[in-house]
C-alpha cells in the first residue's frame, strides 16, 4: 500500500539519524518553518538521505513508490555513524526492500534478507497402541503392544509473496524395542527421516506444490494418508479441483504390511479430486479418482493376522490399482458434524472397497486450554482399497466400531484416546485396538 512521503518521515528519521540535532537549513520552499516535519526534512536533506525536485519543492503529500523508499534506505545503509538500534532497523528495512535495492545495485546479504522469513513449528509426540487379534484357530488372541516417541520439526521459509519452501523432519524411537528390530528382523528403532520437502506457490484461486508433500485424500484419509513425490495443482474457489502425478512409496503401506507383495520400488500415481467446501455452507462433498502402477500388485495375497490367503486378483495378474471415491459431510450447528465416504478399487477382485461414517462433536484446540471433542463411527477398510488409509485404532482389513476423544489439559498439550472393536472382513476373527497419544506442540 502506498504512503505519502511525509507519512514515511518517521521511518526516514530513524534510518537517516546520523546526528541528533536538526539545525540544517531547509532547502524546500513548500515546507514552512512551522510545519511539523520541518526539522526532520531539513536534517535528512542535509544528510543526503532525501532529495527534492528541480523546482526546490519537497512535495510531502505525494504518494511514494517502493522504489523511492528503497532509494532512501540505500542512502541510510551507506551511513556508518548510526546506533546499534538504528542499524537493526535499517537491516529490517533492507530486507523488506531487498528486491528494489538489488535493482539499485545495493547488495543485501541472504542472512539480512531472510532472517525474518523462516518459521519453525514442531512437536514431541508419544503414542501407545495395543492390538488384540483372534488367532486363526479362534482359540485365543494374539496381543501386540507398541510405544513410539516422535520428535518433529517443520520449517517454512518465505521465498517471495507467493512462494514458500516447506519441510518435515521426523525422528522416531520405539521404546518397546531395545534390540532395534521388529518381530520380522527389520530396523525398528531410532530413525530420522526427511518426510517432506516441497515448494508451494499460492495465488488467487490457484496453488501448486512441487517436491515431496502430504497426500491426505479428501474422504478423511480413507484411501491415502501419507506423502508422495511429484507435482500437484489446485484451482477453484468454492469448488476446488486438484490434479497430481508422481511417485509414492508403498513399502510402508497397509497393502505391503498385510500381503506378500514386494513394494520395494516406488509406485507411479496419478489422481484428480473435486471438492466443494465453503466456510459459510453446512454441506460439503466431493469425488476423486486415483491410478497406481506397481509390480508389487502382481500375484499378491494376504498374509496378515486378519485375512490370510486372500488374493488381489483371481486367476490372473495385474500391476494396476484404479480407485474412485466419494465423500459427503454436513455441519449442524458449528459443533456437530456427520460425514461419510465410500471408495472402491475396480481392479481388485477381493477386499476391493472401503467405507466409513462418523459423528463428530466439537474438538480439542491446542491453543485453548480445556477444549475437548469426541467422535463415534463405523469403518470398513478393504486392504486393496485403503492402501495407505488412516489407521490409528482401526485395523486395515477389518470392519467395526471406533470411538475416540481428545482434550487440551494445558495450552499446546493435547491428549487423545481411541478404541476399535470389530472383525476381519474375510476371516470374521475378532479384533480390538486401544490407542492413546499425547502431543506437545511448539
């Protein structure tokens, strides 16, 4: 937003304040001695920070451009006899007008330019999970527990008015695994991963992401809740369309953990989503389509505790997954919401669809102490559709009821608890999960 030259004098006085007295003669005919800015204008002109016009006028009520302000800052930067306080303000102004200063041939260091443009967020998170799954003979239940501690850093750096660079770094340790390996002999302790690194550009009714970014599908993570590498563009206002293409690592996905498939190579993925969501509207909804290609889908069968031996494709091989989904939600009064979603993998012959329905009441707010929320829902997660679906308490390949609640006992401390009770989709074996988490946000 433009300012008048006179309104900018408060700043100009600071950046040009080499001396503490204002005794210089005023060279401008349109700044009388009784003007409030007379002393400042006179001294700044004497110091060479400001110049008038050829007709000996100052024109203090004229709108100035960023380029003109940058000229004043450049002259102030050349001064050496300024206090530490004034030097700090000059550095901030130099960062603000760095592009214009560069065009003037005035170099601004990257440190000065970006000091105020990098923000850090993060959290420490403790998660406890206990699974109880009925064995194949239905003579008892297999119990597995896990205790995970996560430390996360999420820096965001401003590039310019439209672009940011973002990242997520996760350090995990499994406190129940002193040996550092899981039950299958795989590394399971003390690992640090760069989970996300991407550039994001935001424009009016248009945004794009390039790099490795979050892939959380709009049906509340029914199909994907992870990261992908590639490109994504989103456009529209009330009805938003997103297109993306790239690669996704399925080696740590539900379809890899619950089958004998080899997903060591990253899968190709393309997708499109259409989502309607307006803050003033009670209704929201959308549809999506995802296509994946990986040799890991060929000849795979289930080998988990729930649906052993269930094939992806009967009597043939396929390296594709074609998944479509729909979702719908309704807000009642700002505190209550119902939502539902359905997805199907048209390439799969078994465990080929997933669906869920939820009722949510309020929700814990990290910044507001004593806020809370609760939910209840039914989830049916087919292994070959919810490839990377949100799990927490729910088990991929199972169907059943899930309830949960969260609470903020202290500012930026959120505690959550969830419970799932259901059965395997194909095996009909009982399955229960108790899940708890505490987040310390900063």
